[in-house]
C-alpha cells in the first residue's frame, strides 16, 4: 500500500509539473502586479530610456509588448475583447475601427495636464471626432528622400513625378512595398485626391504601376535609409521619420514634400475597454507628453510629436520645424492614407505589378 501511495504521488507530481509547463505561457503574470501597466505598441514608438525614467520616478512597472502592423493590433484586440492591455497605440484608421467595435474606453481629460500643448491641427479628426477615445501622440508625413548631390547634375522637380514620370526618370528608385500606399500615391499623382476610381482610371493606374516597376530597385518599407545612404537610389518613397534619421548621418540626403501634396499618419494613445488601471495609464500619459519626453522621442525615432513644446530640446533643421509647426489650415491640405479599392482588386494589381 505504501509503494502504491509513493507511485501515485510521483505520477501526480509529474502531471502537475507538465501541466504547469504547458500553461505557463498562457498565464499573464504581469497583471498580478498591481502597480504595473501593459502597453501594446509599435516597436519604434517609445524611447526605452523615457520608459525607464518613468518607472524609476513613479514606481509603476511598464510592460511593453510590440506589434508590426495595425492589422495585428486589431486582430488581437478583437480576439480578447480588449482584455490584457492597458494602453495601445493605434494609427488613425485603426482608432475608427476600434471605436466602431466598442473596444476603447472614453478618456477622462480632467486627468491630463498637457492638452493645451497639443497642436490643434491634429485634433478632432474623422476617426475620433472630439477625441473622446484617443489622443494624438506622434505623426509623420510621406514624401521623397533624395540625394541632393545626384540632382545637382540631373533634372529635378519637387514632385511625385520623381517616381512616376518616365520622361524624367533615368535612375533607380526605392518604392513602398505596401500595395494600399502604392495605389494611393499613383492615384494621387494621376487624378489628385479622390474617394473612388472608375474602371478606366483603375486600369490607367495599374499600367502606371507596372511601368514604374522598370525603374524600382527595391520595394521596401524599412530600407529607405539604406538605399539613400549607400547611394543605390537617388530617390526613395519614405516617411519623415526614416529620412530624418538618415539626414543626421548623411548630409547629402534631403526630404521633399511633393508640391502636389501628400499624406500623413497619426499615431494615437488609447485605452482598451477592459482596462481597470486608468489612473496608472493617465500618469504614464502625462509623463509621455512632457517637453523632455517629446524631444527624446523625436531625437531617437524622428517621429513628429503631437505637442508644440520642447522644440528647443530637439535636433531640428528648418524644414522639420516648419512641418512640426503646421497650422490647422496646413493640416487641412494633408490627406490620410486610405483604402481606395476592394481587397481582392488590390491583391490582383499588386501581384501583376511585381511579377517578373
């Protein structure tokens, strides 16, 4: 009987060990910490030193979790009904979807001490009228990174023509690898800002992108800095954050805002509906919007802060400061990235464009 008891005890022990090992990854131990928050964000949005300083001064632990696309964020928030995270950083259109699906908690603005410093041009946008559920944190603009030295001896136009006009182009370019953006930029070059396209316009756009393939060296979202720095391409399509980081190390690089106009994205802070740690989140938000934190984030990542203070602490050139000081009227001229065509049509066009 004693031997049987020992054997049962041993089997029970190993079953318990195996069960613990299997379920360990599923247990969110971080939420056992009362004085902590869990943040879900882009990998290049929060300066680690700023977060560490907040933790040191506040005693609040910040657990950072990263995603690589808004789509990944949306899938996870929908799957968990907003549970598991206390603060997220969705882009403009993703905020609209999260509000529609009732996955965001309204913001109590009486808890915040930085609202007067937010650039008014970034507020009250289509995706969250009145900013009931989100606040702009950082933003960036799409444009062209160019090699100034190359264009000293070649025709130059501060225009989308630099990537689309076959009569002007005799060089290789770096093009965005996102079909939604590529189609949007081509449509804007051809027709200006439009909400939808006719079948004939879609066919013309498709032909333009197929023609452009002949002078595209690389389709890439995250290699614009490399292409310019190594002078593999004198022109790349990129966002301000990537070009500004490159400009600091390579003075021959310059950012161009196409004269026809361009597009912006706004990254926002928002709270999932299920968080119960609002007070801790508000403390973190107040810290993130200080002039020192805003400057640190720009100097590290190149994303424009939503606040209009702390410019004296930033490594700015005249164009960067001019853009960061954009007025409400200026923002009315900037457009948001949007999906122009049905998903299956976008996929078919992109497959055809990138076919060898």
